[in-house]
C-alpha cells in the first residue's frame, strides 16, 4: 500500500468521525432506579445542539406520546407538569432531570424526550419497565368485583355504560394503588389512591364522561359516548393494591365482558343470506 493510499484512508477515517459527531445522537435519555420501596427512579434528558447553528426552543418529556413535562426559554425555571396515566408524583432536580416517585406497573411504557430548536427537533425514545417489588411478576389475587357493561350490544353513535366497583377495603394493611378500566389490554381510564382520575384515547373510545368515582371502596362509573365499530372488544376492570407492611404489590382482575356492535351481527347475517342467494342462483343457472 502506497503512502498516498494510507493518507487517503486516514482522511476518510477522520471525515467519518466528524460526520458521526455532527449527525449522531444529540440526546442522552436514560432512567435510573433510585429505590425499591416505594419504587422510585430518576429520568434524565441531556441534549447537545450544533454551536452557532441550532438554537434551543423547548424541551418536552412524554409517556406514550403524552406530554407530562415541558419547558422553554421563558419557563425553564418554572416548567409545566401534566398528569398522565402511571405518573403521579414528580420532583424536578433540574432542567430535563426528574425524579418519578411511587412508580408501579402502569408507569411502564414508551418514553420520549423531544428537544425543539430553530430548525426542527431531535427525539430520543426509551422503554421503561417497572418491575414489582420482591418479585418478577405481580401476584394475582381474587378480589370481589361488581363489573357491568351496559348494554352488551350497542349501535353506532350511541353510548355505553361501564361500571366497576371493587370490594377491597383500604386500611392499615392494604392500600389502593390504582383501579383501571381496560379494553383489549389497553388502559383507558384510572383512579389512583389519591382520587386522581385520568383517561386516555384508544381505538373506539375518544369521548368519555365520568359519572362517579371514589376510592373507599374503589369505584368507577364512566360512559363511552359516540360509539363506533372500534368500540367493540373485551373489557376488563383491574385493581392494583399494596400490602403496606411488606411493600408487596398485587393485581386482581374482574371477569372479561365482551361488547358487541349490532352492525357486526347484522353484517354476519347479511353475509349468510347473500351466500345462500348466490348458491341458489348458481344451482339455478347450472340446471
């Protein structure tokens, strides 16, 4: 290999390093567990912009694309906090650095840190899984529920009532963490130990009305408005609670209730009728 080729390779190597530095990762986003009882962790988002070209505008931290922390040049010393499912207690340690307290399995999810600047934005994603204390899996216990979906068969653009009441009595030894309503394994409404209510838009549920809720005993009653075909599905009520002596976290589920869209039934019946007609006509033409 000639000296000219060696120099050329060296130049290419240097250029590659420079390019990697300039277009590489601009955000460092990480989570560090700080305690197990209660479950706390630190969330930090640090960024680096191109000097003289990119000028900071704002920073947002999201869970499942819902913003719960935001600041800009004007509010850096007084950032905005919003409650989302799974995040109830936040302590700011500095811009982009947070302590999340009393985390539980609902705190698990996809987190995003987005830094906006004059020419666009940079985003870094982070998947966080909160493991229950003393166990790799949250134990499931049997807790009496009164869970009712009314009606079980609905028409499009009407409403459906979802009622869930658990017989768990919070007290000296047991403490409520969360009561949740779930559709097809996706949470759409919760109430926590402080009585804070939260809701999320999922397929078929975009307009929700709270009729009643309380924490002793845990109870939720909501109404799904403006139903669509996507409102059909498997519904479940789930309670998460804690043994206040040991710190052990438990889950208890109601039985599933399936919600049907009458259009599905009608469509199936019409399909059977049309197939029958087609078979009849086929036989007539071939006789």
